[in-house]
C-alpha cells in the first residue's frame, strides 16, 4: 500500500513541473502573480533569453517525465525507480536553483516548495538504498 501512495506522489510531483514548462515556453502571457520570470541569478548575464528559456524547458520537462516514469516504475515494482527518482530530484532542484531570480519575494511561486519536496525525496531514497 505504501508503494502505491509514493508512486502516486511521484507522478503528482512530476505533473507539477508542467506549469514551469508552460511558463518557460511562454505559452501563456506573463502576469505578475505568476512570479517565475525565467530570469536566472547566474545565467541572465551570460545567455540570451531564448537559450535560457530552452534550458529551463529541458530541465523542467526532464523532471516532469522523470518523476512520472519513477512513479510508474515503482508501481510496477521495478527497482530502477529509485535511480530515476534520484536523477529527477537532482535535475529539478538544479533547475529551480538555477532559475531563481535572486529575489525572496513570492518564493513559493518560484519553486521553494518543489525544492523542499525534492529534498524529502532525496532523503527518502538515500535511506532505502
């Protein structure tokens, strides 16, 4: 029963990344309440917006697919789910940190909750490995 719940949680966490894919592809018009702008505390001065947003899209889409895959693999009782979830949590965390704009305002909308969830997933996986 526990595996089924964790599986569902991983899939749900994966789907949460879709919003950042939508934002990074500019599929909706930006409004201030969205908070995530695609700015990066480290990349904005080095790369143009198009390249930056493609990096964000790849990171968030990879995390989305990886977490969904890890949830399905766990449900199917395939041990590789741990590696997939671990990689997804690391990629997601790196993307969130990389695309933080350096401002503390609206930090929830900028991915801090997802970052904490990733940390919990990493701790859980390392305890069961």
